[in-house]
């Protein structure tokens, strides 16, 4: 799955609409939240489309999060939960212990 950031003119418009530093910071935070929501929705829509195209009961979605267990992996959890056959794991350790590898 390839995701790209918004066009630079979108950023420029956001920058030009705010004058102060605190206002700019608010714009950047709002923009970051909007990008996060758009990426989240795009990822879920791709998984739904694969399920619709190939059959929801025929597609297995497995996601693995590499990073500290206390990080936010909500997008990966949601992606794996879209279709009936799914798996979500945090880190390589959980995969190795399930497969019996040491």
C-alpha cells in the first residue's frame, strides 16, 4: 500500500492563513490530525475493497506492529479487524513464540 502526503499547495494555504506562531502550531496540529484520519480511512478502505473483490471469507489480513508494546497501533488493529480472518501481533517475539521458533 502506498500513501502520499497532501499536495504542497495545501500546506502553503494553511501557513498563509495563520499569522502568529501559536496559530501556526494549531494549524499544524489540525493538519496532522486530518492527515492521520485520511490515512486511517484510506488503509481501511483498501482492506474492505480487497475483501469485496476477492471475498471477505477468503482473504486473511495479518498485521504486525514493530515497536514498543505501549505505542498506538490502532490503524493496524483496525486493518486486521475489517475482515473475518485476521491477526494482529505486536513485535516479532509474539510471532516466534506462536510458531515454536527460538
